[in-house]
C-alpha cells in the first residue's frame, strides 16, 4: 500500500501562474454564456410574479395577453405541466394558485420577442385572496424550531462538558449578541436558461454551478430519466452559491418550452427578479458567550444562532459550524434555531455558515482578548487547539498560528498600541484589527473522469465539471498535465456538459478536490495502460475512466483551511463614514493549484467580505414582504473606490492527506473573517463596538 | 410609444406644444431607468439629443449660459475652472459612463431631491431658462423645484439652459453616501462665497422634499462676515460662528428616514458638512481671496 506522501502528485504545472486558457475568449466576448448560445428561432419568456406575500390566486385573466400579436402561449397553473412530487416546495411551481412568498412565479408569457413577452405579461390580471403574512425574524419569537440538521448535513446542536457551569465560575466572561443582515448574491451574469424540448427530451443551456446538479433536480420533476435532460454550461458569469441548487427559473423555462415544442425558449432573469427567486443569505442573530481564566485560556464557548428559513422549503444555514473547530475549550455548546417565514427560500451564498459564523465569534474573540488584557493574536494563540475540539481528531494540517504570525509581521502589528480611539489623522480616527479565517475541506462523491490518449500525442480529458469564473478550465488542465507527466499544451480539457462523465458541482470549495482526484486516478490508470503498450499509443488510442477515489484519511483527520486577515480602518470622527485603506490576508490552504487564479479568488473573497462589512444589506419591507433595494442602484456592492490596498499571500502548506494534489479549496476561505477584522479595526479606531453589520456611518455616532 | 426626434430647437418647442404629454429625453440616465422599471410609461418620447445647440455653452454679460443638453463630462472639463462647486458635484454623479450621457438639464427635469447638481446651483443663485412657443422665461432655481420630483415647467415648456455667474470666491460641495462611488446621496451640501456682494450661498440636497437653501444660515453668516469686516480683511472664523452656521444649516433640513439613512443622521451630517465646507472655503478665501475654488473633490 502506498503512503499518503507517495501518492502525492509531483508539481510541475501545478503552482504556476498559468494565464486563463479561456481568457482571450472571455475578454473578446466570444465565450458563450447561457442565453448567448446560438439557437434557431428562439422564443422568449417573461414571468408573471405574485404581487402578494401570502394567499391564493383566485382568478388569472390572460385574455388580453393572449390577444397580443406575437404571443405564442401564456402559461399559468391552469395549463402548466403537472410535476412529480419531489418534496421540493421551491421548485414545484404552478401546481396550484397558492402563493407562498411575494415574487413567486405564477406563470409567464412566451412570445416572439422579449419586449412582447414583457408587455403581454403586464396585461395579465390576477385576483387574489390574501392571507396574513409573516416575514419578520426576531430572536424572541415563540415559534423558533430546531431543524433536523443544518446545511449540508451537520448536527444542529452540539454540546460538551458543562458550559453554563464553566461560565458561572470563569474569571473573565463575555456575553454578547451579533447580527448579520439578509444579503443577496449578485453574480454579473444573471440566472439564465435556454430550454428546448425535442422528442420528449429536454435540453437546457443553463447558467449553473453544476450541470449534473441541474439535471438531477429537473429530471424527476418532469418524470424523465436523468439522461433525457441534457445540460450545457461551458462558461458561467459567477454564481457564489446562488446557481448551485437550481431555482424556479429553470423549471419555469422548461415548463414554458413544453408549450412550444421544438422551439428554444430563452429566459434570462432581470436583476430585480433575482431578488425574489434565486435565494439569499439568511439574516443571522448570534448569541456568543465566552469564559476564560486569568491567563486568557478559554474554559467555555457557546454560540446560539437564530436565523430564518422559508415555509415553502427549509434551508438551515450552518452558522455555528466554525465555532466547533476554531478554539480549544473543555466546555462548549452550539445550536441553531429557525423561524419559518413567508419569504423566498434562503440558499447558499459564498461560505454559507462560515461567512456569517466567522463574524460574531471573531468579533467576540477581539472583545474577550481586550477583557483578558491580551493582544488579540496572542489570545488566539493561547487558545489554539491541539486536536479538533469537538471530534478529537488530529488536523491533517492547521496553520492558523503561522498565518497570524506571518500576517502580523507583514502588516506591522508588533508596535500596535491596543488602546482604542487614540489615533487621529485629521478628522479621521485610525485603527487596525485582525480576525481568523477558516473553511472546511469538502470532497463530493460521484465524479468520474475519462482520459483518452491518441497517437498524435494529445490527451483528451473529459469531466462534467463547470467553471463559474474561478479558473476551472485552467486549473484542471494543470492537474491533468502533472498527473499525465506531460505539458499543459498536450492536454485538451472538456467540461461543462452532461454529455461528459458525471461530476459534482462547483460548491463548498470542493471543485478541485472532487474533480482533480478522479482526473489524477484516471491519469494513473492510463499511464499504466500505456506502459502495457510499451509506452507508445496504439492507433486506436488508449482510454481510462476512474471515479472519485476513497480517501481513507477523511475519517482519520479533521481537514480545514485557515487564514488571518488584517485591516486598517479609518472612521470619520464627525460623520461616521468608514474607509478601509488596507487589507492583508495570509492563508494556509494546502497547495495552490494556480497562483494567478488562486490569488484572484482570495482577493475576490476579501473584497466580498469588505462589501459585507460596509455595504450589503437587503431591506425587507415587512408590510409587503419584498426587498426594497432590489437592484444594484440601491443594493450596494463595494466599488473600486471603496477598495484600497488589498494584499493576499499564502504559506507553503504541505498536506498529503486531503487529496493527491494536496489542495484544500479556496473559493470561500477569503470571505470568512474579513468583516470581523474590519469591525475589530473600527472599534480600535473609535472605541465604539458595533455588533450589527453593515457598518453604516450612523452606527459610529453614538 | 411615439418617438419624436426634432433636429432644431424650434422644432422641439413645436413638438412639445403639439404633444404636451411627451417626455423629453436627453442622456436618458433617469428616463430610461424609469421606463425600464415601469415607473413611467410615456405616450411619447421627445428626444433632444439631435439638437446640437442644446449641448453647448456660451458667455453673455458676465454670466455663463449652459445648454440643458451639455453632458457632465464636458461641464467638468470645459467649465470646471469657473464653476468649481458645480464641477465638484458633477464629479460625484454616477460613473464615467453616466457622466458622459447625463446632463444638467436632465437632472433639473427629474427634480429629485437627491440630484447632485442642484445644491451648487442654489448656492450660486443660478436661473433656469425655460422656453415654449409662447416665449422664454427665467426662473430662480429655488422657484423651479415645487415638490418631490416636481418642477415649475408648464406642459408646453422645455428647459433650454441654466444661467450662472462664474465663481467670484471659493466654492465647495460635500456628499455623503453609503459607498464611495456610484451612489445616491444620503445628503449633500454646497456653499459658495460671493465677496463682490458680500454674501454666502448655500444649497442642501436629500434634506427635504426639494433641494433648498438654508436662508437663515446664509443671512447669519453673511451678516457676521460683513459686521466684522471680514470680507476685506479675512481672519480665521470664530468657532462659535462656524458652529452656529452648521446648526442653522441642520435646522433648515426636514429629512426623512429611508433605505439609505435616517433623518437624524442626515440632520447631523448636514451640520458637519456645513462646518467642514465653510472651513475649506474660508481658508481658501483668506489665503487666495481672488481665486475661485479648490479643484479636487471633497
């Protein structure tokens, strides 16, 4: 049996800053996104959305819409295809007139042009019976409930020792509540689909994070075999989780296309429609309690989270998960409680769980360090666990302390005066802050890769993976080249279609792990077969297919990436305006496959974390149940003018246990901890501790 | 929807007279957004971009006449030295692409209380030239705004130009938003010194149903400066004067709570911006009594 060390891939192309193989296509506009695929005589869909938050459509008058020239069909629950019941209340649309949330699809118009479809949809008159709706999350609701598990399959609650007892007897304690608001994913490319039925089979050009995920969700709804649904998605303009689990827009497109068989139906969502139907990050309320001895060693950590889900379908964000791994303490407890509301369904948004869950607890660590009279880095170092605190497993690798120390050196932390509110630059109060980052190493089962060598010296690598803008095309080519021990130029990668071998989707930062591992396995099998042919490729070629290998270390080690983020924040003493001139992130995430696209992902994650800290907040109007600031004019995302110096680096971390590439996944790590570092720096600047995001100016005028 | 595209100003006025419900469109940065979101469904659009003279400016009798169709980018490039306050405000409008399309005339016609161009016009005592086939009239800018997104135009009238005197003293503009660019103002404040008539002008944005002047603040400060002979021999201002000016500006406001901010924050911030911009313009006046303003954006 080979050891973990022996099975590690020798890096040649891996680790280099290879430029994106799809870069030229993208910057010249020739890379086709979902609705840009050339199709013959497309029809266009515009949706009909519920104008109430809860109730029932008692009558839908489509006569005026149907009379519009150019209208091909009008879709409502009266003529919609019957869907099989799969238990997914989000996707099972148009099966009745019931309305579960404002903006829910009630139908649509299919027409010769998008303009006609939109105009006709506007002519549809809907009569409603309204029920009283309930869309407000509060921690003191008496109907909070405990979900069976939290996303994707974690325990809802955990407990060890006697946290309450330890807190009662601790020398230093902290008891504080933190909150993050509802936030919406806004990838540049909106959710978009072309659906076409031919001979009872469905083809979807879809902007998705997983072609096989879309297939698996759609096929059973229409009572089709998996292979009767073909999904194509070579390029995706961002997803961040919102294109992972398919949303009702895909189902509506497929239903509409059913009414015009043989014609492709295009359905790109508008930005405003996205705010109703493609999910969001739940608001979170995080009650943190910490207890420590005089030396600043934690005896107790508790985190009780309250958040929301939708009545039409449950989604339980795993906000307390990172607290189970970050710091040592003998007595600990975590819990999640949900309010089920008449709202759209929350979903994955970059680092679901870890992103909000590294806000409250990491601000609490800053507060507790001060309470213990310790530097926040030293306080974290003192509470570094030897093994995973809850499972007791050793870490496959854990370099949080090294990240904190290297970051401190690079940031110039050593001569920091810990007193808050004492540094001024004109009318600006200046501060610095730190927080930790973490993200688990996920591996998804089920992917397969096929590699074919041909006598012309080329290697065709085929896998139904996707590139949501992260650089999958480039990184998988680098992995295949090293596994085959050939140059990058000899590899022809194919991804982005269900005509390719099965693959998991881009989610949980697991893409490289879950797609790279079977590619390496297939390459090794192929090389063994080539050896049988004396090292030459026979005329008919040689092929090998392998699945995701079992990793025996998964049950033996706790596998996580870590990082440390440092922020310099200026807060205007008179107006409370917040500016972030400097961010530094140092990460330890195993081997980085592509130094260029890897850096971009971490920079992007930190920028999104900055945006979360300063700007992002979906404002839900409780009277109507809709998001008021439902477009990019009012839902603010950080602009260039908000981002100052942004620096990213990583440690050379060697981890032979995670996978043959030694890589841990970096798509989500960069967003975790950023908002906490900025919030901690804003406290250091002002002496005002803000525990609710975003850091709007009025919060600093107390 | 009819699309009217006159090629001369005369034809545009005729068209507006015949189609009083026509919506004029210049850069389209407001009108197209409203159409796209179905907030407005005009029966006809009157496209003014084919009229070259509307996108020009000229100087007569010591005043600048800025055509209603002059894009912000040209206003900044060509008139920024003589209208520094307006140029600072114009630089905070949208993105470079929006500034290439958007016009001062369009900003006026939208009459948003948050329009970035309005406070400097108020502070400078600008006049809006409006015209119809019946004739031309000049409206002081504060009489132009009549309510939230409402103005004093008759149904057959179009905005032809803005008349504004080049700066004779320092001017400033300050804007607070919830991010650093491409943002609708939480609130704005403009100030202009007019040493030749010993007056101070002010303009407030996102502070009330319409853009407005803080007249009490103007009277107070103009009086203080004149009484103490500061226009001729400027000295550092007393803190009490600066504070009182800020308080009077804040008192002029009647803001609301909305998605962007609270009324309390707006009131506070207006006082801060008033004190801050007064400090800037007064420093400049003391150091360079003849110059016309700080070039950079606040």
